[in-house]
């Protein structure tokens, strides 16, 4: 297992293949393996001639766990990703994030635009600007004694997912309660990189992909038909759309 120190925080990552590098940033309660390896993304991108790098965000997977919300937040986690690029000596990469990973990717692109060549925002549309709802039901669901004790549908879904991924539920509760810094429309409009916004047609969490893409000068939308937030990540339409986008943007 590969790990490095991000300002004292141990971050686990994978680094496979050769060619143009692409950095993958997973979503909340997931990890590099569940989000990217199991659905076939790592193999797909390697076969496309790319060097594939993916990290476990802090609080997730095999990276360091914290139980104070102040240790999380997308801007902080974006700096973990930037330090990984420094650690690997990579001046610029393509970037893809899903859900929370898309928000982290947006902060990385805004705060360090020279490090990003093009970016895919998966599973997050206008929710990047407006927010994606109250985090407290999810946090309470993660902390509940059992799945049967959770009345909220979204809380139950994330609790079940956290159990499936064998995650540290206390760390995830702290992460979801962290400062959920929104990105203003004006900030989103400052992104000057080719962008693909890919969201499932049945995703009731992400917000409108069209409304987000309309704010970005060089953005397009990919609808992932018939998929909701939890299953869109492995869809073949999503995969082919990303390959086409990377080829065209080159």
C-alpha cells in the first residue's frame, strides 16, 4: 500500500499505469477502491493509456481518521490532493471527482489552476453552489445503533453504504458535519478549464448539471440515463463519456 504524509496526515493512494496522469477523488463514505477500482475505472483508464492516481480522502479508507469536524472540509481535503501531486512530482494532471470528490476537485482547480488540465465533476451539479441538503440526518444515521433505528431515507442509505465499505462511521460523521463551504456562482465562473459535468438522470442529490455547466465558460453536460446518485459512478455511459471528453479536450 502506498502512503505519504500530507502535512502530518497519512494519506493512502494508488498509482498505476503509464501515460498522461489523471487524479481520481472519491465521494463521501467511499474510498479509492470502492469508487474507482471495483467499478472498473482504474483498468479502463490504464487501458486508455493513462497513469491513474487515486487517493483515500482523510477520514476514509486507509488514510488517517479524525473525529473533529474542524479537521475536514473540501478546501482542506483539496490540499491533501495537491500535496499528493507534489509528492509524485506531477506539475499538471487531468482530474475527476465524484460527489464530495467533485467539490474537492473544484477547490483544487480554483486554488491551484496551474495543476489541472481538465476536470470531470461527477455526481454533483448546481448543488456545488446551493449545497446538497442538511448533513445532520446523515451524521445521525452514521451514529445510530442500527440501520433499523434510522428514520431518514438518505441517512439510511449512507449508513448502509458505510457498512458496506467497512468505514469508520465516527470519522464519517465528523466529516459530514465539517464546514461545508459553498462555492459561489462567481467562483465557479472563474474555472477556465474544459469541464464535464456528469450526473445521473435520477440523481436527487446532485442538483441540476445544466445550471452548473451554464456558469462555466468551457463546460458540457453528460446525462447518465436511468441512474441515481449511488449507482451512476459505474455506468458505461459515464465511462464512455469521460473517455470521449478526455480525447476531445486533448
